[in-house]
C-alpha cells in the first residue's frame, strides 16, 4: 500500500508533547489530515528486590485517577536510553540499578504517537535516595511477586513488563 506524505505542520508544542497535523494521500487517492504527537522517547523500568516488584502510584490527570505502574520517564534530548533508564529509576524510587537489561522497544499507540518506549529490567540494586522533580508526586509501592495479579493493572508498560517477568519465570 502506498501512502504519500504531502505536508506536515506543528500545531502545538510544550516541554512534554508536540502535536502535528499531516496531510496524507491514501492508497485510494483520498486526501486526509492525520493528527499525531511527536517522537518523545520514554524509558520504563521493572525491578525486583527481596521478592517484591517496585511500583509507583501516581495521579494521571488525563484519566483523572491514580495508577499503579512501574517507574518511567522521558529521555532527555540526545541522552542514551540506558543512561536515561538508570537516571529515571534512581530519581523516582531511590535505588541505583548497577545492572540493566533491555527487554524491548515498542510503540505504545502508533496510531497517534510516534514516540518509542524502551523497557528495561533492573537488578543489583543499591539504595540511594529519590530526586523527584518539583511537580512530581508519587508513592513507592512494593508488592510481593506471588501477590501480583497482572490483570489488575491498567497501564500498558506495566502489563508488558509483568508479562516479561512471567515468561522469564516460566523459563527457569
């Protein structure tokens, strides 16, 4: 199928998101306008310590409720994703990950968002302290692995990470 990109313009931008409108010619020759967000990269980290998984609980204004999810954050411009994952993990939960394994890279919602998520497994953790941003409010929650119900989570990165742990456990 052939899609032709005719034009693209930025319609909004702030520190977190850029919104574009793009005119496309579809395979049936129809011209449409597609709206999507730009390519912000996100790192997300799942970690196990003393038989428990480290989660963060935080309010998500877009859905008007708190979610329990794995620690995550934006990759700074030009920053290596491994370094971003180490930085975000320590900032949010106050542990340094001395070992970091990349699980996968994926698109969370490719129909409207060009950004990639980079999912990591952190181990060999060393206690430090949190460095939350001024406007970041979260609670650290540790849950024993054997008490986790993957289907009670609503956050996609967390569900993917828990699926990885589940598969990894089945390999043992």
